[in-house]
């Protein structure tokens, strides 16, 4: 029996739902918050712009965006539009988003999560959202990448 990606992802933790409005406001005024940025993407049905705080990973000079909570609305909207605005500090960048197949995303996730896991308290929490820890194997990262859509972000022309 096959299981859909949406059915196998975890719900968004209450702490994230609680903190997102505050994080969004702090990022909007330009407060640097590590890898956190604001993602603005057009709704696939409404055409309305939606903005969410997300974290990007930079691996080998390339910028990636993973969905820690699986098939959420911004993922569907980003797939449909293929472009977004990323705000870091007070700088907006128009980006194209190319979905990365799980097989390639696994290596990126592994390389990107290794330094994150070294951050006290938050590192283990974030890694837990992806179902990985310090003892995870490449196969574990592949399983995680299959549940967490990934996009490479490229500067739009």
C-alpha cells in the first residue's frame, strides 16, 4: 500500500504556529535571524501574495529551501508559480524556484543539517522536524527528503 506524502508528514508544532507571526514581523523590519528569511509567493488560486518565515540552506554556494512540515500551502503555491521573493534583512530578491528530486535533495539536506545539529537546543528540534539526528545515515536523509519538498532558489533574470 502506498501512502501519500501529505499523509506521512507531521503536523506543524504549536510553538511554530505561535512564534511565526512574531518572527515574520521581526524579519519584515530587517532584523537578521540566521538562515531565516521571508518567503513571498503568489497563491495558485487567488493570485494573492502570501508571506511566510522560512529558513534557507546554503550548500556549495547554492541556496535551497526545504519544507520542514511537508506538503504545506506555500509548497503548492511555489510549485505552481515557480517564483518567489526572498527578503533577507531589508533586501528583496526575486527568485526562481526549481524543485529538487528527493535523490538529489537528500545530499543537500545532509550537508545542510550537519551544522544545524550543532546549535544547542534548537538544532536537535529542527533536525527532529526532518526525522534525522547525528546518527542518521544517507538512507535516513533520503527518506526524509521524500517527505520534505525541496527547491533550489536561483536569482531571477
